[in-house]
């Protein structure tokens, strides 16, 4: 089993454990703010399951119907996560409105807060693991899961502060107010997740930093060629697709040109694991005298 899938299974287990703790905290206190935290954890479990399914699909090899692979399945998971976040926010706002109209003091606040704090610490630790792994393995599904979990951690901190303030001041209206703020916070998170994922589905170019790295690698490993131009790239899940035109001297043999292409492809594969490189070789009179200069 790949490391990505192991992390995805771990997210499901952690999500269920945190949901159980937060539900217990809400049941003990009756706090609307803690209920909002528990509702967000339901979304965490659902999105962890969706990410797991998407990662299993994206790991499938290319076939006759999907010659470029199944990498984009991860983006669908992230879009689904954004939708579920919006649904959770609507549910929280409804509970907050009801709590605002019928404010009540919180029962057993310190026990509930202690349990919620433990859940928040587990979330914070797993969030760091998710984001670090997502960056290293370039996984949109894990990144979306990690970013949403980070929002959940921030929400938990805000909820804890608000519930403590409500208990100490006796202002019961602080509880539903905090729940409403949690809803607005996760709405923003959902928008960010969906915007990034839609960009991936629309074949946005790779980030500028990666494009510059591609230029440097091509230039440094194309000795014998004249130039490279028309560089294009796109991300599809963890895979990076790269294509460009490589201009070589007209008298160069096919074998020599092929050796240059092999050298460039090896350098790109080493720098970008899972990259797919397509090189179109052209004779010298096709040079545009622009693009990537060969060192």
C-alpha cells in the first residue's frame, strides 16, 4: 500500500475518533458552539472517505479509456469536500439562529471543554502530518483534507475561547455567536478548496516556481540542441504533464537527438516524480530564437 493511501486511511480513523470526542463534549454541555464543532467533524469524516476513494482511483494505471491515467479523480474529491463544507456551514448557521433566539447557559462546561481540547490537539497533530505529506507527494486530495482540518483547528480554538467567555461572563448569547463565526470561517475554507480544485480540472499551468525549475533543467540538460520553445505544463493530481519543442541542428542524427531527449526526460523525472514528458524534435530552421536557451 502506498504512503498516500496509508495517510488517507489514517484520516478516516482520526476523523471518527475526533467526531466521537466532540459529540461527547456537545452532549455534556448542550453548547451550540460545540455542536458546530462536532458538525464540522462530520464533514471531516465524509471528506476523508471521499479522499480515500479518490486516491484509490487516481492510483489506477492508465488504460485504453483513460490513456493519461486517473490522476484528476483527486480534484473531484476536493470539489466534493468544498460542497460538504458549505452544507455543514448552513446547518451550523441554522443551529446558531435557534440558539440566538432561545439562549441557554452551558452545562458542565469545563468537562466538555477539556474533551473538546483533546480532540482539537489530535486534529492539530494530524493536520501537520497531512499538509507535510501533501506537499511532499503533491497530492491535491490530501492538501484539501489538510487545509480543511486546519480550519477545523482554528474553529476549535475560537470555540474554546468563546465558550470560556460565555461561562465566565454569563452572556449566553456568546455561544450561538461563536457558532455563527465558525460557520463563516468554514465557508471561506470551502471556497478556497473549491477554487483550487476547479483550477486543476481546468488544466491550469503548473505554478510559476515549477515552470522556472523546468526551464533551468531543460536548459542544463539539452547540450547539443539549439533551443527549446513552446513549453507547456499542467498538473493533474500528483502528475505533472510537460511538453515542449526541442530544436536540434539539421544534420544531427535521430539517435543523437533521441539521446538528448532521454537526458532531459531523466532530469525532469528525477526532479518531478510521476512527471509525463513529451518532446517534439524540430530541425534548426524551425528555431524561434526565443524561449529556453541551451547552456
